[in-house]
C-alpha cells in the first residue's frame, strides 16, 4: 500500500506541476485502485498538502475508485469496466465520479 501511495503522489505531482498556473484551480483528484473511499480521501489529503506546500494550491478531491478484479477482467476483454461489469465496485465508483462532473 505504501508503494502505491508514493507512486500516486509522484505521478500526480509531476502532472500537476506541469499544468499552467491558470488551469491549476481546475484540477481535481481521483484516487484510483484504493482499498476503500476513506483510503482515497486519505491519499487525496496527503497529495493536497504536498501541492499546497510546494506548488501553492490544493486540488480538490473528486472521488475514489476502489481496487476491483473486474477492472483486470474488462481490460483482458478489451471493454470498459462499466460495460463489462456495470455493477462492480469500480464501475459504480467511476459512475459516481462522472455524476459529480455533470
């Protein structure tokens, strides 16, 4: 779990750092492949604290997508998880994130 946290923060930080200043307030965080929503919130808070300290702003938390074997199954079938397994945890989480964007 700690390794995933480091990767999440490193990848996200690098992407956010490259974003133009005028777009940074439009950045939202979606924690992916987390054990539960609380874990996603925890990861997001940690990332937001690092961004605030070093980049001068805190991205907002949009949601979390739980780890789900159905994602691997969907990839193997070359289908989106919301098509291959619409009632899976990951598909439901993705739909919840999408609803927030509408």
